[in-house]
C-alpha cells in the first residue's frame, strides 16, 4: 500500500542509485537539473506497482534532502510544505 519506500536520499547511496537510473553528473551538471531528474526517478521508483509513493527518511538525512528540495522549490520555506510540494500529501 505504501509503494516501494527506501532511503532514496541517503547520501552514501545517491550516486549509485542515480547511475542505476541512467542519471549522470556529466550530462546533468546544474545541481537543480540533477536534483529534478533524481526526484522524478525517486517518485517513479518509490511508487512501485501501487501508484502510492513511499519514502523512508531518517533524521540524519532531513537537512540534506531539504537543501536539495529547496533548490527545486525556493518559494517553500517550511520543511513540511517543501516535502508536500515534492512528494504530495504527507500521511
């Protein structure tokens, strides 16, 4: 029911996941462009077969994810609003 939740934004795994999804810093040099492509891939992968997105997020990862999402949604200042804009309704 919760899609395919994983720690998609765990720093140690981002490059490996991105490469597996065909994303490269060589072709996506702008950080915002890379973050957008990565978010799109995360939403596809995290939705699994159910169409419901799931994300496992640990406290230690929150700051880094917020920075990445802030580049995509600079108009959002509150963390909850930022995550809702990126991932949809928070439950």
